[in-house]
C-alpha cells in the first residue's frame, strides 16, 4: 500500500446523549489507537485521516464525514480507504415501508450515533440509528467514484443476541433503540457545504443488504467484531476485537497477508467471533492489486488440546473429499504461486484421521520431518478418489508426462479410448484433450477449446489435475440429502427503475427456472441484461451454512456465487440460512451480485451446473473454488464466463445436526434467444 494514497475515517463514541443508553469506556480509546496505527505504523499523512469522536459523531456528523471522505479522496487514483467505527450497535424492526426489501428476518442492523434517541428539533420523532442499507449506500457511492479498495471495520454489536454477562466485560449494544421510521435516507441527503457534488460524476444506487457485509460485497471488505446474534465486548479500557486486530497487524507482514489469512491468525475468546465478508477477501490487506490468495490452499493450525497433546488440524474433511492417508504439501503462506511470488512447500503431511469438516495430519513415513508452523496452508497433491482414466495412442509419451508410481500425480492409463474419461491426441507439436462425457456431448464439443504444447509436461499435468478437481466435485454426492432445503432460480426485475428517490433494488419474477431437471434458460444477446437470482429455503429446525458454486465445463471453472462468512477464532459463525427461513442470493438482502448468463461465441446451446454445498456447521468449502481457468494460467486465450427447485414429496425426513453435510445440484441448459 502507498501511505500517501491511503485515507481513513475513524469514528469513536463513548458518550451517548440520550439518558436511556449507557456510556462506553473504550470506544474512543480504540479509535485513538487505530488513528495512531494509521499515522505512525502505516505512515498515513495526518490530513488523510478524518477523526470524529463523541459529540462530533452525531447522525448528521457521521453522514457528513462520509462526504468529507469522498471529497478528500477526489485527487487520488484508486485510493486505499479504511473506515473504522467503535461504539454501540443495535438491531431494530424493519420499517413497514420497506416491503420490497426482502430480508431473511424482520430486523435491520444499525450503527448508533451519539444523538440516537434525542428528540428532533421539529418535534417529529427522535434521531434514528444509521441502518445497514444506508451505510451500504454510502459505501457503494464511494466505491463507484474511488474504486473498491475499501475496508470497513466495525467494533460494535451488529445485533442483539445472547449476552455472555458477568465479569467486567461490557457489551457494545443498545437493546431498545428507537424504531426506524422508514422515512430517513431514501437517498442520503447531506446538509451545508458537503451537499455540493461534482456534477461531472455519477453514482449508482444502493442495492439493499442484510447487515453491513452488504449486497455490494464488491464495494468493500467487512471486518466485524462479532456475528449478528452475538455481542462485541470491551474490557479494561479497550475493545477485545480492536485490541486483537491491532496486535495481529503489528505481528504480520501486510505485503504477504490477505484478509482471510488475517482471520486465521486472529486470537479471540470463543464467545466473540469476528466475521470477515466481501468478494475480495482473497486480496492482500488494504491492497486492490498485486497477489491474491490461492483458494486451493486449505488453512490449518498446530496447537495443544485440553490434555496438552500436540494437534495438527486441517480445515477440511470428508465434506471436501479428503481421504485417509492422503498427502498434502504444506506452505507458510496462502498466496498464489506466480512468477513474481514463489510460495514453496516446506514439507509433506498425511491425513491420519478424517472427520466431516476437519482432518488430523502427521508426518508420513518416507518423508522428512520439519517444523510445522502454528498457522499453515495445505495443498492437495495426492488425489486418491477415482483417478482419471486417460488414453493416448503414444503410450510411451504419456508415461513420460505421468511417470508410473509418481507420488505427485495419479492417473490410470487405459488401453482403449472407449474406456477413457480423457483422450489425449497428438497433432504435430500440439496436444488436444477430448473428454468422454455423454451428459456434455449434446451441448459441447468433445475437444476442450484449447491446445497445449507437446513439450510442456507441467502444463499438461496441471490441466489434467484441474479437470480431475472439476469432475470430482461436479459428480460427487453428499452424506445427507437435506430434503428440507430447496433452491429456486428466477429472473429478476428492477423495482421502480425510474424512481431516483429510492435506492436501486431487484425482486424475483416469474416461475422457478429449476422446476425441471435439467432446466432450460433463454439467454439474450450479450448487450441485453437479463439477470437471475437464487432463493434458498430452509424448512428444517437447524441453522444451515450454504455454499453456492457455478460449474462451467467450458473453462473447467468453479465460480463461487455465495459462501458463508469467514470467522476468526473457535466461536460460532453466523448461519446465513436460519431455521424455517429463506435466503436471497443475487437480489434484495442477498450478499452477492445477480447472475447473468451470456454467449461469447457463435454457439446457440451451452451447459453449466449450479451446485449447492450445505453443512450444519461452518465449513471451508472455499477450497473447492477454481475461479480462474487453468488454461488462462498457462497463457492460452479463454472464453469469459458469464457473471432441484421443485418441492419433492418425501417420506420421513432425516435428522440433521451440526455434523451433517450434503449437496444439491441443478443442470442449466442455456439456449440463445
């Protein structure tokens, strides 16, 4: 990051003017500590930091400060923007006027300015909190003008929940805030000089969000002190989250730490679990460019358990396809291994115990022992689940690419193309790969769209490995059926597209596109918008964690559409799909953008697959993602990807618990209109 191109808004509130609400002791201290870190450790110029405390942080003062931030960043090119808030948070009922804002509950979250609950000058009500959708509007506006290198850090309670209670720990929460009228912030209106806008710029409207992670996860990364159903605490003059965060910042290298690896290293008590959300959690901290994290690297930890035994644990298990005895390459970083950044292996470990969502590792026989870091990352190098059957007329050449008994890559060489899943054809100096897949052949050419150099065995190995990863996760089934969970896909329409007073929003329209399997989708020309959104329904009595991916067999990509939040520590993480609820993906309160199918060649038919991985506990399904085509990594041109729903009659429903996991799939046949 460039200090002179870094800007910040730092808010801290101890003193609340309404006598109904308690004062805090540590929020201002936290804000001061963040300001000190920015200016002394990161060397951010003083004039780049907006500080407001206590009485300055009124409702209007906070809104005006967002506009000041927009103003001082105007000369900057793609600035880094950090917004920090410490104070009370609250949760209140959604106003009845927000009927078109679909949420997974009847509540909204909000920040509490210092004057919340104070009677307005005109006597018409009291000062309200700043709801999450207003914050997201401001962030979206800022992102449109200044880019999406924005980090939002909230050390407050985002909703009322169970209080740990006791001791000297103080929760940062108002339990009885004034109800939102629904009239505030139809669009954010700023008073005084701050209302003067640059007429040469335009902003887009806000798509509402559930919580501060927000509909526009593309606009910012959120670091939140706790989940929606928990409290953020302060103790002995400091907030637990801010203290842990700054301590971790000072002990890591910002140039090699991503948001996800930051959360892996954050030390927090079990009863307060920080959350990280956003489309760019794989970025380096405060850096929109440069290297990103590699989703295939699975986080792990070395620690001592309750009986003082050394444990080496991996955040993946049977649900992710790990098998007993599987070998893993261990790395100190989760960054992509590129030409400019080398992420070497420090050793090999093997799976000794495999549970639903975790695996115990140890040094395998025949490999050297090494010191295992407290935090590490593991890459799968030893796929033993149904190795691909491969055929090539020139068997000797194929065996030179995949030496027999190689520990690094397993394939099964067959003697007939009819017995093979993949056929390698040599034509001069090029290698072409053909797949034998009856499901795909009706819609796609047998031959993959890119050729490889015959003298590049590493490239060929990587493509076969990527196909193996794609094919395995496409076809595998889950442990549980999750009959109580269903998904529906619908086209989206904009609500009041001509109403400039209301934030932009979408709602589903028409029939469930997943009513049949396979489903058929009409795809318009590339310049015509026809977005779709997904609705997930949970009719069970347990909270469920959904992880939704789109599998594109053209480029062998597995693109995440929605994944549950990333938590720090060992406490509970918010379950997006609460019992007896529904959750929107791609519209309204769903934390993802709408999906758009498109054709980028002359074909009139295509095929893809949605797969929904479900679990009764937080799980690391991010390691399934393959969001960049393997062909792109080796420098070949790629086709760009476009950005069962019926209720079956079932018998006795299975009992789900926190160890349950399963998979639901939908085949999407795309037909050009």
